């Protein structure tokens, strides 16, 4: 995902279990340790990242929520619990461009149109993006 988005190679990605309080000393999870299954058989997990202004300042930590399950010969992925389902044929599981395009579109849409609204209204969760407190990063 970092390569597809053209993000800096030093971008830190942290996997996080969704819907659970995190202990301060349990910051890092392997992907398998962060995954949980919901009542619709979707495996879900959070991905914590940080974006910066073009100058490299003003870091904004956020978390994306991903849901995935296997149905017949397809992997069904969605962004957030209520997101649109994207079906990826099993034989093309290494071709994730449609999924990456959907994630990138949602990120651009959020930061381009909804970020200031979410900040001003003090919303922390917005669709499949959750804004994180900056203090939580340190």
C-alpha cells in the first residue's frame, strides 16, 4: 500500500485491533495479532498511519479500518464496517489495484473535504477513518 500510494519508505504502519482499548505498552501488533472476527465472518483490523503537510510538519495520526473475508472464489474487502464491498477474485489476489484505488479515493476525499469539518465538530470517527489524538503517538 505504501508503494502504491507513493508514500515515503519510512512511513510507520501499526496494526491495531478494532474496538478494543489498547494498553500503552501494547502499541505494536503483528497483523495476525490485530485481527478479530465479527458476527458476519469478516476479519477486521486497524492500520495506524500518519500524514504530514507538504513541508513535513503538522503530523496527523489516523487509523483506517479494514474488513476482509473469503466467499467462494473471492476475497471480499471493505473499508469500515459499513463500507462498499470490493470483490477480488482469488486467482487475482495479488492484483489489489481496485482496492488500493478505493482506499486512496477515500483518503483524498476525507482529507480534501471532510477533515476540517471533523476537527471542528470534534468527530474522531468518520466512515472508516478514525482521527487519533497526537499525544497517543508519543
